[in-house]
C-alpha cells in the first residue's frame, strides 16, 4: 500500500509517534512518503529523552523513506541552512503525495 503521512506538530510525543508510524510502515513493505508542515519542519531537532522524534526521522530517511517538507514553513523559521534530512518541497508536492497515496494519515 502507498501511505502518505502529513506531520503538522513538533510536540515531541506526537511527532515521535508519527515518525515511528512512518518507519514501521516502511519496514512492513509499504511505500511511504512523509510531508512535514508547519512546526513539524523542526522535528529533525527534537531530542526529547523519551520521545526522540529527530532520531526516528533520521532512521526513516536512512531506511529509504521519502521526506518532503513545506518550503514556506522552513523559510519562515530561517531553517534553510540547518536541516539535513528535510528537503524543501511545495504545496504542489503535498497535493501530489495525497493523490499518489492509497491512504493519507495526519499527525
């Protein structure tokens, strides 16, 4: 199955669960695309001791998961030069991901 996941939060536990869901789906043979929107573009930096969302995001990328991130959201936070795994994408990319996916989940 093709899964599109939209992550909109930087709240550590919710972001961690969204990234874990993405990684678990990928490991279970699904094609997965993760779109970071709003404050979620900062997830790469979440290093909470119980909910390390940044680590999960990097594991997802290392496992071959596709990450997209809202360029407007990245630029509005001045993060263009600091992100490693979050490429700048557009709303067109988000729409295309939703159209591509058999199911879309939002965290």
